């Protein structure tokens, strides 16, 4: 776990919160872009909490790089404007929290991400939902799984789905398939995008439903 936050007071609070949560360990913390990039490149972390603005510039390129390296990033910021939200999510952020809404719930949100979910502050979630509705075509919506009907999972993704269906955790899958947990997370994020889901349960259910139609 790495924490990138330019406010020392907030950074210490986040670090203490994470360090006191069972199963999590802070591998490093930084307040500027240069030190943050060094952590992204060398920490080997699986999760990260990033502010959007650090000393020296924007953290968006670091979110993009972290995501490419298999690090799931939760944004913790004061920025709630649409441009910042979409920029962060487009860069690969796995969650978006506003400091006023969720500063005391960082560890809880990281646990959600660790299970494959996507924690988002209620005010941001409402805005995204409103935007989705505004963009939706006036025609009646298609069934929830229509968009995923043509999804083609790779053999490795299907192996992971089958293990999840048997109750395996990320660590179990990594051990059974001889890969790192970060690699498992990378495959899972790919499956979620293909199937348009946001949890292991949804992915397993939809994958088997589509198989039954084949």
C-alpha cells in the first residue's frame, strides 16, 4: 500500500488509519510527484491512495502508471468537479472519495477495492448516475446483460471465474495459477470491463448465464 498526499496532516491520518487495519501495510508515503513516481515504480504495492494534486504537479499520470503496473488506486481529494472525476476514472482510478465525505473511511474503501468493488463518494456517484441518464438514448434500455453478450473471455479469465465460483480468494487464485496477486487483479479488471460488472459475484453469475445460452 502506498499513500500519495501533499498535506502532511492528512497523509499521517490516512497512514495511521491504514496501518491500524488488519491485512494492510503501508509500504511508503510521499507528498510530491517525484517521490510518488519512485514509489509507484519500486514499491511493489497492490493498492494506493492518491490525492489528485501533489507538490510538483498532477497525480493523474501517476494514476495511469500505477494502474498499468497493477496497482489499484483510490483517489482521495477535495476536487469534485466533473472534469477531475472523469479524468481520474479515465486514468484508471478504482475509486473516488471526497475528503469531506470519506476521509475516515479510507481503509473500508480499500477493502472494497481489494474485493473487486469500486468505492465512490455518494455525491460523486449521484453525479455519475445523473450524467449516465442524461446520455442514455430515449429508447427503452436493453436488458442488463445485453452489452456483455458478445464478451469473449480468455482461457485464463475463465480459469479465474471458475475458481471464484468455487469460493477462491485473490490469494487462492494467485497460488493455484502460479501468478502474482497483482496479475490476478489485472485479469479481473479486464473481465469486469468486458462483462460490465463491478464485483466477483456479478462476474461469475453473468459468465455462467452467458455460457448457458451458448
